């Protein structure tokens, strides 16, 4: 029997040992995928709303979705890399971070190039505010002050909401002022969702259920946001500036906020709070798509 060549044996040994090493040092989930799972709805909701408002799915729509998701995902490895460089994380994560930055960067670049070639390069302008907001976030990460920044999160959700008009314009084939209405409507819900989530998380530290007046004082900001959204959309719907039933999804968030204000989440786990708000935001997206149509 012919003996296997030395080179062949060595290559097989290298493959056997490289694969586990590659998976262990590079394919790290916490580096590749954002840890804040609740943030997914802030990119998926505007993408879906813009897609259905545009009325059709086309090759440019798919390229825009891919580019948007790559831009959303690249935040995680870039943030990890900044933490490594600022001494907040082990250097073992740096190689994985650079790998995923490269992967997401290439995917985004190819998709953006395709959009330019197809004549939709103008929608990329909407990504410019996101660059500045992300740099702001990275500076907070560098200085260890990125946690509990509700204002930053609200601004960031507004940047992600810009994907709604981008999808809408690609769908109808040109820029249209109605796209700006979509971004405002989506941002209103995203901002309310964030403020409400902070309220629920703050309620966890309560020892006993406060008096009604104190609960209302604690939730005044969330009630103001959700109440304003509902009243504004309802008024514009009655006046004929918006679809007649578009107030329905906003009433859902207002009712949820009123319930959450009067029923404090004392001792409730953050994951449960986040999951409930994810359901509300998902229902909002579905109802928005149906009532907008």
C-alpha cells in the first residue's frame, strides 16, 4: 500500500488544528452580533415600514437591506475594538473584531456600490448622520460613559429611522417628500419605546407599589411621549393628512405605557421587560404597515 505523502499528512494536521482555533479566536458571537437584542427592532421596523410603503421588492431594495444590516452589525465589532484599544477588554478579542469589521465592511461596500450603479446612490446620503452619531457613541465608549445614555439612544434611533424613507424611495423609484413623514412617524415610536423602557427598568428598584399620583409622576415623561404621538397622529388622521386608521398602532403604545405606569415592574427581570416591549414594537410595525396601506 502506498504511504501518504508527508505534505498531505501535514496539511490534514493543520486543518484539524486550525479549524477549532479559528472558531475559538475569530468566530465569537459576542464580537459579531450586537449584545443589545432589543435594538434589532429599531432597524428592522423602519426597513419593513419603508419596504411596504414603497409597494415593491426589487434588487435595489435587497441591496439596501443588506447594506443597512451590515451597517447595523458592524457597530458591535467596532465597539469591541475601541474597548480593546482603551484597555476595557482583553486583546484576545481584537483579532476577531478586525475580522468582522472587514466582513461587514466588504458586504456594505459591495451593496452600496450596487446601489450607485443602479442609480440609487442618493439614498446613501441618509447614512451620513449615522456616522457622526456613531462616532459620538464610540467616544462615550472610550471614556466608559456609554451606559444609561437615553438621549444618545433616542438620537441613534432617529438615525436608524432614516432607513424608512430610504426603502420607500427605492420602492417608488425616486425621492419623495412623503419619505420625511415616514421618518418622523417611525422616530416618534422609537423614542417613546426607549423612554418607556427606561421607566420600566427604573421601576424594578421600587420596594413597594407607590401611590397613584407618585406612579404618574414617575411615568410622566413616557406618558408625555406616547400621549403626544397618539394625539398628533390622531389629529392628522382626522384632518386627512395621514391615513385614517394610522392612529391605531400609536394607541397601542399609549395603552401599554399607561398600563406600565400604573403597574410598576417591581422585581421584573430586564429580559422580560425587553421581550414585552419587543412584542409591542413588533405589533406596532405590523399595524403601521396595515393601516398605512
